[in-house]
């Protein structure tokens, strides 16, 4: 995960540490004090916007916060369907990882919101954590999960995977500032691993093409590991230095119980609902069905936020709207920023939830991914009922799956997202379940959602575009903060962490 650029940070030593504060730190504290008495608008009510509101009102104690959301609901892509018989179907994120700074930070928020009793953890020794599959040459292949499997040749690979590790230990450091994920892994671990494993992984994580995605922006820890130690393996083993200390009883519990991932009893939407309840109780003005239609900035450096029925004056704006939408809003007042934002793309993904009678999966695991050379349209299938059986319907046994379609290949394999029939997507999903898992029976329940432009694509040069964006904001003293998946991490954990950091860097929390 990329942290905010150094230009966005100000270290403020306390008087007990060194007895002084720099002029820059004093300016930040003065600005924060002024901001606390003024109006802050948060544009976009997805998880990033909700998190920004949460910390603005809870930690920064800004006196007036207004949340503007263009749709009729908050939570963005975090969307769960709950049925009368107790089943839960996820149409967006379906689980969270507790590891790392970003994962721990989210667990702290879970505790603060009183959601610990709703947690559904999956331990690392659970089949849904240990067993992951690839669908290659019309067959399912379990990914190696032990030393023995790495030391011998197992399908679909033509040689033992440990040889890929030996290649990394001897490969020279790359000369370029940025390169595609596929080029990086081909250079360090070999083409076969890049073509099969990395291609599939990027389709599962980013719904993207590893030949176009930036290694430096998508996997910054790998870029940094090679930069520090030349070898990715050595760099990962030796670590990247100190990380912020984040701890809580829930974090300790997740470590003790060795969680791999977790969800919530009512689905991931439970988190966005809890955030909405909290910010409403604390006085945040929440306006749904209220899209931002324009942004203008006056001589007093205050924003005029134009809405369908009037406008709002704001001292600062946190933009959690996608980059494409913000580009249109900023074109009249900040064309250089608008141009950069326009270059940022996002992939559309069709999410098809299927439910079948009985416990009928032929294998046990998290799910399987499909490399692009095998099937461009189908990205993979998640075995939801195995990871979170608590989300199965009450009564008779059932099997829940989620089939992911499209991504970076949507237009070329499925057509225009604005025109593709939902029936076509459902048919492709049920055919994939039948062909790849042998589930030939008709599903008892099916829900099809088309999430248009839902996953930003960090293509080559993304890091430089981000540097230019933040530099423009700083040099032009724009009272604007950029949050959301478009910029510095596409996962829910990343979005929550970066929204919090953005609030803290502005207000000096």
C-alpha cells in the first residue's frame, strides 16, 4: 500500500520530545484550529467518504461536516443482500484481511464501532484459507501450500516452483523506475509463473491485465523489496523497517487465533451501516441523492459546491468521488489536475451470485482464478458457502458461489457495459459453474450486478501521476484532499487507512 506522498505529511514533535515546533508544524496546527471551526464537505459516500466523516467528527472534531452522496444509499461498492431465510450475498467486497498496518487499522475501527460481536473470522488452517485453485487447461489445480509441493513439479507447472525462487536470488536489480507486473515477475521468477499465477492473481485482485498494471503502484512492497535488497525474497524476509504501532485487544485476538480473513454476520454492508449510524448521531449532515454538479473556488479560497438545487460554501473538500467524476468537476478551475485525473481508468466487473440446493462443491477451498489465456471473460469463482457458512440460508443445505466476469476484458469479451444484457451475464456465470465445477443443476437463486468502473487500474506511470496531483494541490494551496480507491490502494483496508491518514495530515490529529 502506498502512503500519502511525503509532501502531504508534517511531523509535529511534542514539546516533551524536543521543546520546540517548526514553523511548518505551527502553520499546520493553526490551519487545523481554523478548520475545526468551519465547514468541511465530503463528496462521495462510499467507505472512504464515510471513514473521512468518522475521523473528522470523532478525532479532528470539525464543527460542521456535510456528506454528499449522488445515489440513494451509502457504502459504495460495499453492498450486501440479506434474504428472509438468512442468506447473505455480497455484491462487492466479501472479506477483509487483518494483516499489516492497514488491516490492523480496520480492526481498531471495528472495535470502536462495537462490531466485535458481529465478526466471522476464518483461521489460517481453514480450507478456505489454505486451499486456492487455478483453472488451467480445463482442469482445477490446487496451488502449492507446503514445502513438499514447492519442491516437486505439480500441474499446471512444468518444473518445481522453488526454481523460480532461486532465479530471484540471482537476478539483477531492474533498471527502470516502473515496469508492468508481468515484466517484473518474468524477469525475477520466470515467464511460466508470470503467465499462470501472476496473471490470475491480478485478475482476482484488480480485475486487471498484469501486462498493463504498474508493479510500483499495485505492489509497492515488492518494488521496495527489490530496491533495498536486490532480491524480492531477501527484501521480504528482512522487512522494510519500522511500521506504525497499532494494537488493540481485537488485534491480539486475531493474531492468537491466526485469522486469515474476516467478514461480518450481516455482510460487509454492516460496516458502512455502522459508520452511517455513528456520523449521523454525531451531527454530520448526510445528503443522499445529492450529486456534486460543479466546483468553483473564490478569491477567499473557499469552495462553492454546486448541487442540483443550490450550492454549499466549504472551507475544505474531501473528494471520494471516482477520478473520472472529479476530472469533470475540476476542469473549469484546475485543468492540469483534471487532465491527470482523466488519464486514470477503471474496470467494470459483473458479479453474479448463485445459490444451489445441497452441499455440492467437488472441492474445498476459497475459490479459483482463471488466467486470461484460458478464459478472458470469466475472472474466477469464489466458494462463498465454504468461507462463511454463517451466510448460508437457514434450514436445508445450500451452496453459494460468486462468479466474477469482465474486468479489463469486459468490452472485448462481453461488449459495452451500458448495453450488455444481464441475462447474458447470468448465462455465462451458470455455464462457468457447470463447466468448471460440475454444477449442472439450475441455481435456486441468482442475483446479477454490473459494477461499472468499480476497480481503478493503476497502469504504468501511476505513481508519477499521483506525485503530480499532490504537487499541484500543494503548490496551488487548494483546500482539497483526495481519498478513495482511485489513488493509493484499491482494497477496503487501503481506503479506510488512507482516508484516516488524509484527515490526520490535514488537521494535525
